[in-house]
C-alpha cells in the first residue's frame, strides 16, 4: 500500500511588485475570520491579489452565500489593503462560485482547530 498524498491546497495567486505584495500580505495576515479566530490567509479565504499601477484587485472565497460574517471579513480585508497601500484604488470581489472548505486552510490551522488532516483516500487495492 502506498502512502496517501497530502491534500492539495489551492495556491494563492499573486502578481505585482514584490514590496507592495509583501506589505499587503502582512496586512492581510492580521485580518482574522471573526468566527474562527484565524487569519484569512491561513484559512485560504484569499484567492488572489493582483497589484499594478495604483490598483489592487483582491478576490476572496466566501464560506457560503448565507454566511453573515463574509461582509465583515471582506470589509476588514479592504481596510487592511487600504492601510498598506494608501494611494491605491482597491477592487474587491467575493467569489461565490468557489466553495470554501477546510481543505483550503493551512495544515497548522487545521491542526489548531482540531480539523482532520484531510487525507485523500487511497485508491489502490
């Protein structure tokens, strides 16, 4: 029997100048999901961040269309980018098509919150 592969965690799509990306990511790391008390970066809520010529495009995955805290989280993320990049126009979208699940979270957050390691099933007999 071969070992189960690690679960695939979606990659965060980042484009733009490195210094501005680092400032933005540092700011987003401080944005906590109000229900789980973990960073939206660690939870995999941030789908992409694209920076170019005075503009920032931030896309967030929402835990569900009916989640009442999604707007609070989005607002906090918007303000974090605004503080990190004060002379930048910010465009924030919430991706309601992509379903958030614990698989998107980092292994450290899954462990801390008591979520299983989410191994993929072994398909060999």
